[in-house]
C-alpha cells in the first residue's frame, strides 16, 4: 500500500522572549531525580508498581536484548513548566506570550554538550546508540549492559497471566550528568498500547446502520414499539451533520479560517482524501481547498497486526470529517504514528511541536491509567509543556468505558487525558431538534434492553451498562491550580486528601445513539470497495468536535493561538460564565431513551434485525449534575463560548 508523505512545515510565528520564570508548580510533575548512593541520580518512576517481590521470578538472562529510550531533561525542566503555566494562565502578565519552536528548544531543550555526555555514558556501558533526537537518545544492547548503565538489576515478573521484564529498583543515571536525563523507558517490556476511544468498524468489513431513523431528535417516534419511561420513544438519529452541530455549539459565522488543526492517530487511511471530499460534498460542508488537508506519515509502519492497523482508518476518517464539518475553513494536518505503542505516538506528538504544525491538536486514543507508568507520563508531559510554551493546545478523549469498572474491575480514569497539561474531553448525548435547534444534552452513558421475543416489552429494562464517557479522579496526578474553586472537593479528594486531577475538563457529543454521520470506503461482502456512511460516536467524536470549536474561537480572537486552554476554560466557569451548557442527566425531568434497530450481520437484513431501547444519561457510577461533574466537566460550548475568546 502506498501512502503520500509530507514534510513537517517550520513554525511561522515568532514570539517575544520573556525572562526566565522560576518556581515549582503543582501540575502532576514527577520528582524526576533524587540523590542516590555511589554518585547517581535516581530516575523516579522507572520501576513499575507491578514489579513486586511477590511477583519476582528471578533475574533476566544477561544476554537478553533491551531497547530503550533515554529522554533528555533539557536545560531547565522546572523553568519549562513555569513558563508553560505563565503563558497559559489568563491571570498572568505573560499570558499568550508564546515562543517559536526554535526559541523553545534553544531555551529549554537539551544542549549539544548534554547530548554528547549522555551518549558517552551509554556507550561506555556497552550500549549501542541507535537514534538521537532533540527529545531522546535510543539505545539497544544486552541486559548486562543495560544494568551497568542504569544501576539496577533487571528481573522477570508475573503480571496477570504473563511474565515481563522490569527493573528490580528504580533506574539511575550518573550524578556527573547534572540532571540531563529526564527518564528512561523500555527497561520494562510490558506492552503500553493505546486503544481507540470508541469502537470503530474496520474498513475491510462494511458496517451500516439499519432504520427507521430520526432526521433530528424526536422526528420519528417508535409508535409500534413498547413504551419506555412512561411513553413512546423516538428512533435514534441517522447521524447529525456539521450544520446541526455548528448550530448546537454556537459556531455562528465563524469557519476556522486561518487556523491550523492537527490530528494524531496510528497508521493512515489510504482513502482519506476521497472519503473526506465526498463526505463534504454530500453534506454541504464546503469543498476542501487544494492545500487544506495534509498528512505527515512515518517512513514505515510496525506492529500492524498487533495494533489492528485497519481499525485506525475509521478513526482518522471520523476525526478529519468532524473537524471539517464544524470548522470548514480550518487547515487540517493528519500526523500518523508508526504503531499504537507509546513511543511511536510520542513521536507523532513531537512532530507537531517540533515543527509547530498546528495550534490545536485532537487526539482520540488512550489507555487506562493503571497501564501508564511514571516514566512515560514524564515523557508525555514534557511534550505537552513544550507545546504550551509555543501556544499549542492538546485535546484528548476521556474514554468510552465510564468509570472503567465494567471494563477493568477497577475504578480509574484514562491516560493521557489524565495529564494536567492537556484538555480532557468528555461526552454527552445530544438532542438537536427541528430547524437545528439545541434542545438539551445529558451525560453520555448507555444502558441497553433488547425487545422481548413477543415484541410487547423491553426485556430487563433498562438493561446493562454498555458504554459511557470516561471520567473520575486520577490516582497519580496532583490537582492542578486551574481546577481549584471549580471542581467539587469531594471529587478532588476522592483518592488523596491533598487532591488530585479530575477528568474531564469540557465535553461534546459522544453518544453513538445521538451520534455523527461519517463517510468511509469499506469492503462489501462481494469484495468491492465502496464509499458508504454510518453513524458513530464515542469521545473519539467529542475530541475533534471540541478541537473544531476551539478553531472557531481562535478565529474569533483574530487568529491569536489559544494555547493550553484549561486555565481559560476554568476561569470562565469560575466566574459564573454563561458560555457553557450546564449538562445534567435528566434535563427533561424524566428518564430518556431512544429505540435503535441494527442489522444482525452489520450490513443488511438478510440475517435479521435487532431492536433495542437505549437509555440515555446512565454512565456507570458517574453522574452529570449541576455545575462541574466527572462526565462533562464544566459543560459543553454554548452560544457565547466562541465569542468569549475575543475578550482574552
């Protein structure tokens, strides 16, 4: 399969240089270094929590091979964090005074002498340096060399039903490097794999929705089906279009003109150009200009079978079409990762930052917090901080499994949405009425009850929880300054008396039962590849929708980048702003549900139809309530949201 490859474009704006800002911040920054014995600095967080004495199965063989990345701390890690906060906080004198990519690297990146010293240390231990970037040094070698370099023993540990390698104690680096090493990843070889934030069908197996449908919420009532919540319920919408969503979220006359939006996922759809253009034409979103959609792709892809590469095509399609539908004049750059592993996804994010490919970045992928080790968290946060000082904001889906209990057995949030340096996007069920009128939203949480065999009732109504917006309180990330005074204390202190990060920050449409229509080339049962359309949702939809709304807001403020948006998002909420829809689970005062009909085989009626009632606003143990909540954050953009950025 051939793919077009584009080169990263250099940053085009220069910002004035400010004096160095010092001071520590409570923003989930790990204590990266601690003095150790024998003249070494401990790299905190490099021994994973699952590597316990009870799970220890003995030393890893010396000849086993290790591939690792040594991330560079740069010239002033605490200064980078302080500057990132200052330029993002509307209450700071430095608000909006961004640096160019070159200025940021020159001030905060690793210097040549630091890189040379790190390479010399690694080689002296017997490791081979395989790649050097401005962010990290990659090495490979045997276990014996890795143990010598990082001052720890590598053992094998049981993790679930499998066995993985990990350090027996935290890794360390020579004190003589003067803190040049931020962290090291790869010493433990447990998989760190991102997943889609929704369940998208792969293009090699066609998926279509069955009807009847509503064209807008409530337009077609299921009059022949059983009652639910005291009355007849409407059929699910066929899929909202950009026109309906632009009206719901207050787009007005703004189109995102002059604003650059990036999207990161793994791999790349071979038909994205055709699909995006066809979809826009069919739904009146405005034709793409010749240079409006770009792709930046790796030289080669890896782990395509393990990661289910084809399944990511639909993710890219959804993200691109959603951004264009709401911000039809915005410039879109898709940055594909070589795989769904963290190292490759980090490389994609770094591409955006190093070349300032965009000011707004939508990311519809993630993993559970329990799988995020502190070493990787530090590497992600460093990229996000570099982005913040350049005026780049990152938006991440909050997840599709509610509190994750049904999925993992443990209440937890998703990552990287849990980072204090990104905007976590939660999800809603959205009702858009006749004339594209906003009616209401609930927090997204679905319970499903199938139609009984005799067709007279919904069996076991309201049924079992199937999916919902991710949210809750982090167990690892400290409470950031911007959430204080907005997030209820009961949520912030759920896992620690000192307070922790709560997810999400803001929300948008996510429920697949009130979802968005997308168009994608799929393979039909006869082997033909054809463009077709279907309804989809998940916080994979919510993230690009919010990214597109942010593009409209950036246009409204004359094109000046919004940057890391959380301080501004919470400032609006803190002062009682009316720029948000305050989403609750029972906006009409009673239970809500829609009727949904699906093809049993996913594409036609030859094997029968499946009819069910889908309850809205039932998100596991999470609830959408008045004010901030852990399903929808501060709420969804209302009519005044886009215009509010003109005053900033």
